[in-house]
């Protein structure tokens, strides 16, 4: 069913009456702990448009948090998953095997950076992939400690929430947390105390010091980093930092894990964001865009590490579900055959200059940053770097009122992030950005 690729508002306000009614029901039935960015119920979606139950056509600049990079129901995804569902929906790969699981693993072994021998294990969610990367690193090294960065986000399970930096809402009240997790400062260029030009060298120095003096390098199993920090605020590390982490890890037999769950599979204008820096991680976690909308996650990396855990130590009932694997093969096919890595770069070329024009000494936009189709604006009090989450919230609200779905993020809640589907028509993307720019201008 094809959906007209245009913004169309048919109710006097968004959410419209049908969404409001459904939302009331939701409030009665669903736990309050699940938040919602935009309280509209979706009827259909495709390309760059979400159609709500009231008939509003909303421009999607979120992709369900970087998941529907190939669109919400790409024909290749739908065809493959439908065929698979008709053959069988589940066997549990730990019980009997099927080729889709092996095909996805082979694709990831081929697509991830580095030409060394690689292997893959599939899971269902991003948090599960991160947990399993830690299990693998700990078994392979025989060491307990895990080093993560400030502003990190790695998931909502006990271990991954312990690795996550931000307290509210991810950690508040959920402790005690998992032990043996240590945090080095994120080399956040915009907020680095001695200036962005020093962030790489000083960030690496701080990491080295924490590892060698506080923990002892011989106790560290893994250093885990997002090549662009996602929930933390779309923080692009300064050039050279990731390479430095990789070299330091290699020097000390520490497993370097790149959490590419948000950045992976074409999003940043490379198949994997590590490629921008020529970095080859020991292990890479993927999820979000991998399943083309279905829950699928993976750990991919050095075969010697991946094989460290004895049979039975990895897996899960649903891990690498056959329908999700079929969807992933459709998504990967679409990414490769439609040149979506290049599309992400085109999106950057088209959008970034327009956002950059909003930055200025008396502007509420302190910085614009990102790569490919992973772009963000950081809001501050004009003339300072003091975070302005209220301004970000107000801009997001205006976008939503106008039928453009944008998301907030950042440790201080003062960042608006853009994650359009990579297949979004350029005119529709331009229109979404028009609305965003207008919203920012109307506020400052
Ligand atoms: C979303 C995300 C996760 C967690 O993935 P889930 O599928 O929500 O468990 C982990 N790491 C990063 C970088 C993410 O963006």
C-alpha cells in the first residue's frame, strides 16, 4: 500500500481526536514508566511519512530511533519476512538451525571493518548485544573490568544501564548497579574545558590514567565506546580519539568494543561509523537498523574472541529469530542496492549547512554536529554554553504541532536530533527542515 509522500495536517491540532481517545485508553492500560515523544497513534507508515489514525501525514525525522533506515515497510523487507513467516516463524537456533541466521552473520562478517577472520552471534535487542559483547570479552581475557565513557548510552538492562551515564530517567531508583564498571570522560569537543582542540589528547590521557592507576590495565576486559554518542547528545568524538583508544586497548590486551547500535548500517554516511576514522574494533555491536524494523541484534568481531565462550554460553530463545533474519537480509539488500550509504552523505550535504546557519553568538543554537543522516542541534542560553533544555523542548513541540516528528536527546536534554529514514524523498526532508528552522527562528 503506497502512501503519498507529503505532509498533510487534517485535524485542528495534533494529536487529533482519535489519537486522544486511544491515548486515554493507553493511560489506563499501560505502565506509566513507558514514555512517549509524540502521542499520536499510527495507522500506516512508509518512506518518510507516518500516517496517524486521524489521517494526519507526519514527516518522520526519527525512524523509530534510527531503526527504519530503509523505511517503515520496505518492499524487500516485507517480501522476505512474509515468505519466511509462511515457511516457519521459529525453531530456536539453539535447537535446530536455519540458513537466514547464517546469512545475516555472513553479511555482518563481510560488511564490518577489517579483513581479519570474523564471526557473529545474533540476539534480539541492542542491550542484549552489549551484554553479550561483555560476556565474550570477559571470557576471552579472564578479566572483570569494563570501561565506558561519560554521556554513554548502552541500554536498559542491569549491566547496560550500569554502563549508561545518565541517571534520570535511565537509572534513578533501579540500583544497586552491576559492579566493575569504570567511566572515563567523553571527549565532548563543544564542552571540553580547555577547548575542542585539546579534547582528543586530554581525553586519551584521562582514559589511560583511569585504566592504569585506578583499575590496572591487566584487570580490564573491555573498553566500550559509541563511535558517535547517541542518546548522550550525538557527540562526535574529536579526530584521532577513537584511533587512540583502539591503540591503547591493543597495547594492553583489552577488547575494544564499538557500540554501533545507533550509528551502524549506513546511518552516518559509512556502513559503520568507525570507518570515518579508519578504526577496526575488536568487537562491534549492532541492532536498530539491522532488522529493518524487526528486533534483531548482533555481536560481530575477531573470530578468536567470538569463539572464546564454550557452546551453550551464548544465545537466547528468540536470538536471531528467522522472521527477523529475513527482514534483516531485506534491509541489507536495500542498503546495498539503493546506495543508502551515499544517501546518508547526501542528506548531510543538504541539511547540515541549513542547520549550521542557525549557529551564532546570540543564537539559542550553540552547536550543530553529526555525520550523514545522524545530525543534531545543541541548544544553549545565547552567548553561553549553559544548556537550554526548555528551548529544545519548545522547538520539538512546535515541530510536532506542524506535523514533523523530531526527537530530543542529550545528557542535559538540550539536543534535538534528526534521524530521517535514508529513503526519505529530498523535498520532504527539505520541508521537514523548513519547519524545524522556522520553529528555531520563532523562538530566539
Ligand atoms: C539503542 C541503543 C542501545 C540499546 O538498544 P535496545 O535495542 O534498545 O536494547 C545500546 N547502545 C546504543 C548506542 C543505542 O543507541
